[in-house]
C-alpha cells in the first residue's frame, strides 16, 4: 500500500499553491509544539516565530493563560445565551476601563472581521447614513463589509458590487473634510498602524484632526486596533478617545479566538443594543472571557509596554544598522513590535521569506502589500533571539539578492 506524504495530503484539501510554498520552504512536517518564541515540528526542528500574523504577542502557550484555561474548561465554556457569566462580564469591564471611563459598552465577537461588521451596522443605525471613509493602504478584514473598507481588496472579485467607501491618504485632511461636509458618511475607519497595507504608522496628529472633523459632521470615528492594539504597536490603545475601538488577535492570547468592540454609549445608544447587531452563538462565552481577562491583566501589568518598546527599539536599531543600506531595501518602518521592511519588489520579499524559513526563522509578507516583509516578534522574545533573527534575515536577504541578480 502506497503511503501518502504530508505534502500530498495537504495539496489535496488546501490546494497545490499552498502545498508548494511548504515544500519550497522545507516545511514537510507538522507544527507540533509551541513554547514562547519557538515552534517545534514533528521532525524536532525548532523555528523562531516572528510571524504568526500578529496573534502571538504573548508567545505560544503562555503559562498563565494555559493555567486559566485549565481552570475554566472543566466548569463552563460557551454561554447558554440565556444566563450571563462572570468571566465575560469581568473581561468587558476591563475593556471598558481600558478605553477610559464608565460610559463605554462592549460587544464580543469571534474574529476581527466579525467585530468590524458589528461596527458597520452600529454606525448605519446610529447615523442613518450608508457611506464610509477608510484610508489608503487600509485593511479591515475579509467579510463582505470589511472587504469594502480594505483599500487593497476593494476592487477584488469577491467584494460586493455596491460601492460604499471612499479612500483617502491619511494626510489628506482637506479631502476628508470636503467629503464629510456632505453629511452622508456614517463612519471613518482608521488603523493607527496599518498592518496588511505595509506596516505604516498613521501620525497621531492626523488621527486627531480626522476625529475632530467627524465630531463636527455627526460622523463616527472607528479605531481598528485589531493588529496594533493591546501592546503590539507599543500602546495598549492608540486611540482610546475614538467613538469605538476594535480589538482582537492579542486578546485571544494565542489560545481562543475572541474580538471585541469597545464603544461610547453616548455615541451609539440603542444602536449597539439591537440584538441583530450583537447576537452570536459563540461569542462572549466563559472560556473566552477567562482568556481575555488574563490577557488584559498581562498586557496592563507594570513594565509590559515598556518592554515592548525596548524590544521594538532594539529590533529597529539592529535592522537599520545591518540592513538599511542594502540595495534591495526601500524602507524600514513600524512601531513597537510591529515592524515592516519594504523591498524593491514582491519577488525579492518572497525569496527572503523562503530563505528565512529555511534557516529556522518564521516571518511573512503583508497580504495586500507583498513587497513588505512583516516582522512581529512576541513580547517574550529575548534580546538574544532578536539579534539571532536579524542575523538570519541579513543572510536571507544576501542570498535572495544573489539569486535575483543571477536570474
């Protein structure tokens, strides 16, 4: 009887392009175990994980979160949706205080896209308007509404035919002001650091100017901090003053999918309490609440944000010192532990990803800006691991550049 390989099985159900990437990367074994910054496969190969699309800020299998899961999982997990549970309530209270004040409400979701969809409905109901503004290079998710807010995917065949969003550069304050003056825009969506769009920090003064314009024209301001929030970009929240803030990824603790919308009750009122908006069979369960509570305790602890910024500054300093003069590199930018390296083209970036993985470093490119390499270390990474990652990247870039020039 012929044995089917892992790669062949993978290709059959997930498609040949995905399996080819694994094969080219030498990843012909399963990921099997994760601890802190490291992932170990079924061949006992150890890889440094500076990728993971932003979901592992706290590393793999954080011991405090594992402890909470073990305590909660034998008691109550998903909610009955008839009775309430203390864990979800406590998580909501912590999130409300994180935004600053007692007038905030919380709605839980299971993913970032779901939370964005919730805000779309909230904003339509609260304002009676149907149009939206988002920024160039934006990414807000892959569900229908979220795709329409995502600059890189707005014209994608999967996006709905109806066009509801106008896109502006973050510094085009005059253009945004002119559009808002028409008083038909329900909300403006801003990522404080644009992740999939190329790791592009938005200037705080631009966010504040846009927010003021929104207040002047009855438009809601939504801060999408799904990738950047809860410490990833060096801030717990970059825009706690927003009408609503959306968080996710880190909130899951690398364990259990959860997202949340934290909103100003005075700006949304009954719009946020409509059961059509917030009803979910899975969201807001006790297990998710317990995980979120522990994550919020960890990221809010004294010294956590300082460590993020220290590690981020070290990483950027090493990258600039080692790589900034390389002919293939256009820019190195980011905030906190959310760093991007922009290459001359997407092919070069892809080769670097493959070379890095071949040398046991997991990184990835930005999905809607594939010429930008995403480097997302966990907060638990040591300075030695950061130095190792930079060394591997340096070699990967040299090798990829040689290959490119020999083609």
